[in-house]
DNA sequence: TTCGAGCGTATTGGATCCAAAAGGGGCCGG
DNA sequence: CCGGCCCCTTTTGGATCCAATACGCTCGAA
C-alpha cells in the first residue's frame, strides 16, 4: 500500500473497482461485518468507505438498513449519457488545441485496440462467458480511448464528473448479442472514434466537440439497442425499467 | 429532524450549509473533537459526515492530518463554470418543453426578486457589511431563479452535478464592488434571465439552451471582473491564484 | 389458509477506548 | 543566533463495545 493512506480510502477504491467491474452486482447488499472480515479490519473504516461510495453515487443507503450496490433505471441511464455527452464534448474541445503529436499517436494506438476489440466482438457472435468477456474487453478498450482525451484536457473536475457519470452504469455491463443491426452500431462507434481523431489532427476543436457529443449519444443508442434485444426480463440485464 | 436519518447525514447537511454560506471559510481546519462538541455527538458520526463532504469535494482531506474546507484556484473556478454552463444549458433545454404556465409564473416571480436584488446592489455601492449582505442576497436570488429551471427539468443527476459545481465556489462569496462597468455586467445578467424566460415562453428549447449557456459564462465574466477589481491579495477574496 | 402479533436473532448506529502519527516547544550543540 | 533532536501534547485512525432498529420465524386467531 502507498505510504500515505487510510484503510477507509484503500477499501473504498477496492470496492469501487469491484462495483464498476460488476463483481459486486447491482442490488447486492453490502454487509458491514462481511466486508470487515474480507478486508480484515473493523467495521469503522468499512463504514467510512461506504459513506464515500454513497456520496459518489455508487451505492445507495437507507438508514438502519444498510448499503447496497446502486441499481439504475433506464431514465437514469439516459440522463447519465446526456451528462457524459455534454462533459465529454467539452473535454474534447478543450483537449483539441493541446494535443501533441505524441498524444495523437497514443490516441491512435488506443483506437487500434478498440478496433480490434470491436472486430473480435463481431467475429464471435456466440453467447456465453466468452461473449461476456469480449464485451468487457470492448468496454475497457473504449474507456482507454476516451481516457486519453480526458488526460490531455487536463480538466480534473470535468474528468471526475464525466467518469462518475460513466461509472453509474458500467457496473451493469452485460454481454452484448450479435446481429447485423447491432454490428452496424458497433462499427459506427468505431468509425466515430476515427472521425474524432481526424478532427483533432485537423486542429478543429468545434468539429471534434460536435463529433464527441454525437458519439456519446450514439453509444447510448447502441446500449439501448442491446438492452432492447436482450429484453429487460433477462437475468444478465441489471437495468431496471423506468 | 426527519424520521429516517442518521446523525452523520444531518451533520453533513449542516456542515455543507455552513461551508456553502461561507460561515466556515475556505482553508479552515475542521477538528473532529471541536465538531463533536458542537453537535453533541461522538467523533464517529462526525468523521462519516466529513468523509461524505470530502467525496462531494467540499472539504479536502490529508491522512493523519485531518479535514479542511476546500480552497479553490482560479483555474478550478473557470472549470466549475464551464461545467455549470454545459449542465445548466442542458437542463434548460430539457425543461423548456415541460414548463407549465404556473411554473413560468414561478420563474417570472423568481426573476423579479433577482431584479430587485440587482437594483439594490446598484443603488448602494458602498463597501462593508452592508454591501456584503446585499451581495449575499443577490446570490440567493440568483440561485432561486436557476433552481426553478432545475426543478422543472426533473433530471436529478444533472441537478446534483450542476449544484455540486456551483457549491464548489459559492463558499467563496465576497462582497462585490460597485462601479459603472461592474453595474453593466450585473444588468446584463438580469437581462439574460429575462431573455431565457422569453425563449421558454416562446417554446424555443434550442434558443433557451444557447441563452443559458452564454448566461452562465457571462456570470463567470462577472465574477472574474469582480475578482479583478478586488485584487487577489485582498483579505475578503478567498480564491487562490492558479 | 392467511394475516398479524410477539419474540429472538442479525445488523446497524453510535460511544468509548487505545494505538499511532503529527505538531510544538524547549534544550543542546554548532 | 540558528538548526536539529527529544519529549510531551494534540489529534487522528481504528477497534471494541453497547444500544437501537430491522428482519424472520413461530404461533394463534379469524
């Protein structure tokens, strides 16, 4: 562990990762005693960590009844994407004039990983664990691309809020079914990344901004499409109606 | 106190109010013992409340050294306004088609209070406690106007994040000096509120959105202007250079 | 059968207690 | 006079303990 940190903070980070990755599925009750055994500490730092996660919106809290991993409704999902669209387009605009050649290469490289993940998803439209894992890889690669932009933008508040909006649903990740329609949406996503890179290379902040905004909203379309195809009654779908 | 709530939550709300209002000035160290006496509880709920405020970004925290009310730099201030501009314009666009006649009246009424506060500020350009209080009233009236829009938008996430961005600097409120230039900026702010109302009445979401965005950025100009006139070395200015 | 009351258990909220780290001041040597 | 070291005090981090609330089960009555 790092030199200067409290147990509550370390635990909060581990729990956050577990929630975002889906290891702790939405709706799951977080028992203080159970966590205190898992991390081999008393309940005191556990509760502080949970308070932090509650303030971040990752877990919900009801007095005297405890904490649980937050579930999300469809309307909350839409709102999160709207917010991310605004913040990310803003970050892209800010980052645009700051991009160095090296950073553009980094972005390009991240995009190549993303392309590969997209193609992998397309090539193996089977369901099951395999498909789930490919989807997860795709999500990670996607984040990798966007994170380069956040980093270049050097806007901590924007980054924090945008990632917070992103986190609010990433724990709900599901395997995505294949199909030509779905595939087309995945392809479009990939294409839009390339378009954003092009606008950045061209030194066009306003264009990059618009592209980024549309891209995020298209990502929402993609996710909606996937949810639609899965049907909200399915077990692997952890988003509630709303 | 409400039926279902923990002491930690109540305390967090009170502290939040104290910080936002400036009663607890930026940079102030928050001793756990002192707070536990003030609220007549043990340090346990105090620490949970402080953890929450830290996650919200209202206080900073260093392990083994404690919590203090967060200070803000000029670049953080700019970023907060950029974020608020995006989120508030989004909220305005969403709210636009939802406004009922009654809600428009409410907005109109809030704007009238704001106009009065603006005129009061202009009429009494003297410095001192008096001026400080008028500025505070102006801030409250301004929030009152914008809060109507948030409420109509019915977008809890947007509202939460936008208010969070707002909070990040409202504890730094200072008295604003008078002067014809400054007065012109205050007038413009007031005028822009009216323009937003007009766009909403006209059923023009896109227009309202654009106006809202410009309005928030103009508010930043106003604040910058005030800060400029005060000079960053002044005691009543609690924003750091950055 | 079903619904509600009662009671024992599980779980949370908060107080208290102890250990560890930071802060402050005096003392000593340069 | 100044800087570093040591010791004492303050403050924080965490563990443990106790009270209060919620949960779940059984049992009895309609």
